[in-house]
C-alpha cells in the first residue's frame, strides 16, 4: 500500500512538472509558437486579405512559413528551443516583424498550447506596401497600338483582382507580340498571385529571354524562387536585378535575405547595408539580428539604434532600447 502511495505521489509530481514546465515535457515532441494576427488601418482603407508569415530561428534562418488571413491565427509546431522572429509580408514586401521570441529553456510557455505571441500590424497604404498593379515604370515597353487597350484592360482587371480575366488578356497580348516583356512580366506576377508558381516562373523566364536587362523581370523571378526556398537559384536573378538597378532597396534587401538563408552572412552584409540607404530601414533589423547571432552585440546595438531613429514608432521599441542600453559601447 505504501509503494502504491509513493508511485501515486511521483505521478502527481510529474503531472505538476508538465504543467509548470511544459517546455521540458515537450522537448522531444517539439515546441509550438502560435498567436492571433490582426491587421488594422486608419480611416476606410482596405487591409490585405491574407498575409505571409515567415518564421526564422536565430541564427539558423527560416524554418517555416504560413499564409493566414488578416484576422486569423498562425501556428508553428515541432520547434527547437531558442530565439525566433516572425516576419509578415504582403506581395513580397515586409509590413511588420515580431522579434526576440524565446521558447524553451528557462522561458515558460504562457499557454497550455505553447508560446503565444500575437501579431498586430498597422497597415499604411502607400507607405512601405506595394501599390496596386504589376507594372514597374522602370520597365517601359513601346507597345503597338493594337495591344495598348488590351493592356489597359489587363491592368484594370488586376486592380479589381479579377486574375483569370487578367491572364486571358495578357495571354492575348503575348500571343500577338512575343517581344512584349512587360506583358510577360505582368503575366508572371498574376500567376504568382494565383499561386501557379511553375507558370509564373516560365513567364518571368520568358520576359528575361526577351529582355535580359529588365530589372523588374529579374527581381520578380528572384522573389518567386526565394518564396519557394530556392535561394541558390534566386541569387542569380536577384544579383542581376541589383546590378541593373543598384538603388533598389527591395532588390538589395531580398538578395541579402537569400544570402542569410544560405548562411552566408558576410555576403549578405553589403546588400543589407545598401538596402538601408534606399528605403528599407528594416534592413537595420536584419543586420542587427546577424551581428547579434555572431556575438557582435555592440554592432547589433548600433543597427538597432539606427532603425529606431528611422522608425521611432516601432512596436517593440522598448525591447530594442533595452538591448541598446545593455550592449552599446560608450
């Protein structure tokens, strides 16, 4: 009877330990990060219907991605303990970031279901988000009069998110004029919006074959390959896009991101530094993340400080300020 009581007492202790220290109990099964996504805006502006969430582990890089609705819930499972960050993107551009998410170890989960970290983003149309449409002013094509009205209709269909109609119109153009690289590029982007990635890749490659010096076609192909975790393949078109348009913050940023995913931080740094000079202050966060992972906390503090100077309303500014105070050399 005494042995049964002892066994029962031990069982109770184990169950209590699981409730209090769930990260230890879940170590073999893996840990979970989850949370609610809320995208809000001022006035009557429409928020994006969906947002892509990219989960990165410090210093390993990307470990998962999910497409969720603007008022949905994400869940990443089977994770190792460590520090993570979540990047939110719409149409390939970052709109928000949640940093310094620590799970496992001495950090206790705040929910029976794992580590809850809600993500709230203020949508600002016309700021860092892409404008409607798929055409870059840097890639101008002198279109014949016979296809000009068709192209206008295709743009209008894209603006209304009538993608099937846009595809039909753009196909009509390229069947008439195979040299219209701009229409090929637009067709690839519409296919990408429909998640027809093989078709998108073929359309972008056709645009590049017609006009190799099109920065938009090169960048879009690189962005597509990067979104599929094909960073080795993405490097060539992305570096070509930077070569053609050195002041493109987006091209520099994505090239740096790809090198980070390939764990080539030294190659990522110059592209990220250029991105900070050309409209991508969030590149300071990536540089800070990289320097922190490399143990260069003083350099990370300087990057975080510069980011806050450019974006003083950053949601997690207090965390960054604490990091700066702790690690910046006087």
